[in-house]
């Protein structure tokens, strides 16, 4: 695992670029950049993710102008996730992204860091010590609907489910992110459904409004049948003409069968990469990840 330089204790200036922690307001501008790049972020993603590790969001500025960004969110003592590695299009080719990376990356300390890379940048991340693990495919389109009601096990998520769902999420994600999950399940515009059987949770999913259409994530389930029931219940809550998008790990063939059976098609793909050993999580339950930008 690569050694990371000592974390900066004061703002770092590199070739007139000053890299500092980003406020929630700063990050709204970064998310607009991501939208301009067709990443299609959810409308309320920032408000849910930023409190997870407020010190893990960075921007590079010249004077009062924000030019670059990077998030590196520490989820636990062992795991962090990197995203939003961006430079404003008018200022690319000047080394600003690398300067921002060097100033911010040490926030992760000795943690394993994950990210989702666009394929053309895979070699760049390899040089930084990342190793590819698998591809993630984004599916999208107007989903077909089965025309049958959801089974009684699929229920709207309420406050009584939160403890059980945060526990279930921990089985599927490499770290405890209970605070984030609670915010994600209850954010404005987010619709969450759980599959409850014999008093226990067998899966859950969330659909949320995005810049274009809606995104589903996460979608975690014990079996493909549970995932199908949750997918259908979630998509039934949006207008029939709405486009829906979700990001699926390539090894999960059952997830791709679900997407194609509902009329969705592959739109793009990224490469999941890590710097070291990943804390254990049950990948067999992952039918859609929460977010390419933040894990």
C-alpha cells in the first residue's frame, strides 16, 4: 500500500492554487460541475453525504475562484472513498487536479481507499497505487412494469425500520455508515422500501430524483426475487415516463438480468479500484451501489 504524505494542517498553496476544506455551500458548485459532466447526481446527495465526514471535502482556489475539487470520505478507521476529482473545464491541463490530489489525499491516512474510475483514467489511478477490482455498469431507461402489486413483504420505510436497515446496510458496505443511511432514507424526495419477512429485513432500496430522471441506490437484497420486488415497488412510485438509472457491479449477473428484464440498457461503465485490502462486505447482496462518487 502506498505511503501517504503527512496531512496538511493549514491551507496548502501550490502554484497559486490554495487547497482548503470545502463547506456545504462550496460543494453545491462542485456538484453542478458533476452535472455538467453528465454524472447525473441526485438532487439531495450533498446534504446526505457531506455530514459523513465534513473534513473530507476539498476545493482548490485561486483567489475567490474555485477551480478544482476532490472528496475523500473516511467511513471508518480502515476504509475511505474518493470521488468528485474534478477541475473546471476552463482550467484543465495546468496540473491543478494533481495539486489538489496531493494536498487532500493524506486525509485518508493509512486507510484502504476505493474509487470508481472512468476507463480512460484507469492508468492514472494505477500509478497512484490503485488496483482494479471489477467494472460497474450503469443501466438506464424507462422500466417496464409487471402489472402486479408488490408482495405484502415490501413496505414503506418508517422510523421503526431504521435500526434494522442500518444493520443490514453494514452487512453490504465495508463500514458502518448508520448516520448517512438514516439521512439517505429520510431525505426530501427519497422513497425507500424494505422487504420484511418473518420479522427480519431481507433487503432494502431507495429511489431518488436526479438531474435527469431518477436513480436507484442502494439496492441490497438477499435474493434476486427480493431485489425484483423492491425494484418494481420503487419504480412504481415515479411517473411511467420517467427514466431510471442504477449502477451495478459487473460480477453480479443476477443484477444485470433484473435490469434487462425490466427494459433497461447499459449506458456507461466505470472501474472500481482500491489501494489495499477492502474491509469485508457481502457483495452478493449488492444489486445497485449507492453512489459512484461516494461509495
